[in-house]
C-alpha cells in the first residue's frame, strides 16, 4: 500500500472532524472532547497518522503497560503506530489494580519485547528500541526530545479532559479484546480511554494510513474505518466510537 499524500491526509482529517461535529447521535459534551482530541493530535504533529519507513517485523507480539493519558506513554503508542506494530495492551489507569502491580512501583510505560527478550522502562528507551529493531534509522525528534514530549503531552492531556484517567470497577474479560486503531484518531482515543478506565486488556492493531495491514483489515471488517472493536468473549464486532464505548460500559462496567 502506498503512503497517502499530505493533501489526502488533510482532507481525510477535515472529513473526519466534520463527521464528528455533525453527528446527531453524539452528545455535545462528547463532541467537545473529540475536538480536543483533534487539537491534541495537532500539537503532537499528528504523529501516528501515517506509517513511517518499516524495518523487520517481529514474530511475537510486544506487550505494553500503558496509561492512555500519560504524556510518556503517548510517544510510545505513536511509535507503534508509525512502525505499524501490533501490541498487547495492559491498561494501567490511576488506581488500577489489574495490571499496575506488574509495574512494581515504577511508572508506565513498560514494554516487554519477547523477540529480543528486552524488558524496557521509560518512553525514550522504548521508542529508541522500537525504531532500532522495527524501523529504519533514528526515531523522529518529537518522539524522544523530553521537553517537547512533556509540554505537548501535558497540553494534550488538558485538551482531552479526564477520560481514561481514573480506574472504574469492571468485570475482567476472559480473552483480550481486539481494537483496530491509529494513534492520532480522536475517535480511537475515546475508545482506548474507555478500555483504560475499565482496565480491559486488548490487542491493539495499528492501521495508520499507508499500513500494509489495511487490506486484510478491510477484507475482514468490510470498510476502512477505525475504531473497530472485536470482542471474542461475546462475538461482538462494532464500528463507531460512541457505540463501542456504550458496548464496553454495558458489557464490562461493574
Ligand atoms: N463516527 C466515527 C468516525 C470515525 C472516523 O472518522 N475515523 C477515521 C479516523 S479519525 C477513519 O477511519 N478514517 C479512515 C482512514 O483513516 O483511512 C466514530 O466515531 O467512530
């Protein structure tokens, strides 16, 4: 699959934003968060919208202990999206008890790479590892430069409200859920925030623009649209971020 042009990406973003603002099924308060999500992704230079140059592919899936709202976790997810990597996500919201103990008192993000047998802590080390093993050359500066990461990450956090911050009681699924997504999409962010709050583990399939995995995704789902959630525990398969959030709430919130 060829990479899209800048004009194409800009027109897609405008189309997605207009769709979100005019959707009569979505409450106004949620629309504000979606717009905040667009602005936040703009602040992060829309990182994770389009794939970068890809290196060798891992044979085993990586594992990420992630906190959706954390300014240090975000560049890691951006790198995963840019490098077209899938990952097993273990969400660690504030107050979480399901996956936080594995952090052993240290913070997120943590990445386990079974391919290289590395267990990495800290955003910059993880992003460098991902680019060194699964990319070509060095990571882009806005993923690793600490002041940029912290300032834009914290500003992005303000723009996207409290969603995904604090744990809420939930029932643990037997099997991890599956989400097709790309990092900069504010609709995908809303779903990831809900998964994070409810501490629901999921396989994150990154399908940013230009992803070679898009063809197989469309063959499976019927259209190129994200977010798309599959729940192997119930057989549910859903598009539309708001519908997905309501499904998660009804199925797993305790
Ligand atoms: N109303 C939908 C909007 C979803 C949407 O517009 N998704 C965009 C990404 S932000 C998309 O899938 N674009 C197709 C593409 O990236 O090629 C929702 O809430 O899920």
